């Protein structure tokens, strides 16, 4: 974009909205600046659709994540997703089970109370959420989405105590807001392996969080409607530059919410999974056009 920004400057206009943050020197273990995540992959059929679409568009997918929860998948479905992940070297991240939005409480149904929707209500629900993780790990899952700060703290200590696999990835959900560097540092310190950021953070704010933590950041390039549905493809190159190591995530705007998913929504889950991969291909083409030195791996 240098030529366009230079022409604006020749007209006496600003080159951009704000000074460019510094380039991140951090990388994934393999040296990559970014990896691709496809969210809302709600079962093995949707996972297979992701694989087919990735082959069709010639892109590499590094992680798939799911939102309906481990508790709503059968053992056979979980095992199949784990198997597909191993066959294709793709991380499979499954959401932990119950949450306040599916509980009997009334606050979460109110306009201002929805913020508690992903929390675990009471000790029993915390126990259920931990049991979900135990079950997933027993079936081979090595990455789980966590949306409750107390559950994150307990799961990290279970890893340290040998109660859970030491290589288990604790992925903070976008429903547990990480909107500033201090919050990011706190969550990293209590055990988060990777941090989902709010979908609407400006690039400068994302860069500030990168300076505060060492774990990968998960950033939506296109978000779901119920999270505001930004479409940020042109910002992707700058996000990769300032926030590496970063998982770039592609949802689909103008698509129904799939949670909790199941056979009644299977075709929708499959079709939206394919479209998420197509959106990722569009984003990666833009990244290659404007930031070819990003060296995708």
C-alpha cells in the first residue's frame, strides 16, 4: 500500500490514521508469523468440509475450533475430529461444556446481563466444565476453549499437578474479553496458552497487547454477526506484522448462529464451514499481496 499512501502524502493528506506500531519480532516455534483458524467447526462432517475446501482453495488450515461444547459431541464424533486433526496436522480446539447462557438463571436473558453468558454458575457447573475437559482429553483432545476465568485457573493447576496432559492448550474464548494489555497479562499469568481478542480492537490496541504477552493472539478477520461482524481483510497484513505470532480467524457475516449445533443444523454447519475457508483464501491472498514477507507456514 506504500504507493497509495505516498500519493495521499503528495496531496498534503495523512498517510494513515495513526503512526504505525513496531513490527513484532515474535514468532511461532516453527518461525511462522501467523496461522489460520477456522471457527465454528461443529463436528466431523463440518471438519471434513473444511479439509475439502482448503484443498479446493489451496490454503493451509492450522486450527479448527468448535463452540457447541464437548458435552454435545458423542465419543465417536470427538474421536473422529481428533483423528482428522492428527492426519492433517491441524489443532482441534473444543469448547468446554455448560455455560450460564444454557443454565436456569434469568440474568443472562436480560439486555445488560448477557455478559455473564459464558460463565460457569456455581461449583457444580464448574465441576461439569472440568469433567468435560477430562472426557475430551481421555479421547485425545489437546486443545480446549475456556470462557470462565476460574475454570482457566483450575485447569492450569490441574496441568501442573498431572491431572491433565501437560501439552493441553488452554485457549481463551472471545467471550472472555481480553481488551487491554493488563487483562492479557493476567490471563497469561494464570495459565492461558492463547488469547482470543475482541473482534473490534484497533490495530494499535492489538499491538499493545502483543507487547504485554508472549502467547499467540487469536484475532477475527471476519467476525460472526452476534459479535458485531467486522470484515477486516485490508487490516490483515498490518495485524500480522504487529501481532505475530497470531492466529487469523475467519467467520462468516450474515450467517445464523449455530450454537448449540446438531443434526438439525448439519447442512448449515457444513456450508458455512466451506465459506469460512473461502473467506480465509481471500484474506490470505490479500496478505500475500500486501505483506509477502509474512512467510506463511
